[in-house]
C-alpha cells in the first residue's frame, strides 16, 4: 500500500510540475541566462537594449503578473503590454525571441 501511495504521489507531483510550467512566471523558475529577466515574458528582452524607463515599466508589468498568479491569460496580457513599450526594432527582436522560446 505504501508503494502505491508513493507512486500516486510521484505521478501527481509530476503532473502539477508540468502544469505549473505552462505559465510565464512558472517558466521563469528554470535557470535563466539573465537574473534581471527571469520569466518567459521577459527572458526575450535579455538581448535588447532598453532605456531605464522601459526597464522600470517592464518590472512593474512583471510584478503585476506575478502578483496575479501568472495565469496564461495574465502572461499574454503582460507580453502585449511589454510589446507596446518597445520600439518597432525592439518588437521585432522580442517577437523573434518569443518564437524561439515557443518552439
């Protein structure tokens, strides 16, 4: 019976871990290249030169996403808000990096 309970616990744990990784903030718990940008929404920004104003606004967006539980919908909203802050050239790089993460 103990073996059965252990197996069920391991299966449930793996399922929850897999589900949790689908949100942007949960994905950020993995080892990121940049300590500054640690979520799936912000990781693509690591190679983009941002102004101090952009960095501050992006930090606010990321904090709001985390505060609201990093749901899939909130992450999509965060990515959209981040894109609005970027110049056309920066958006191109951001979108390219996001597509790499998605694949």
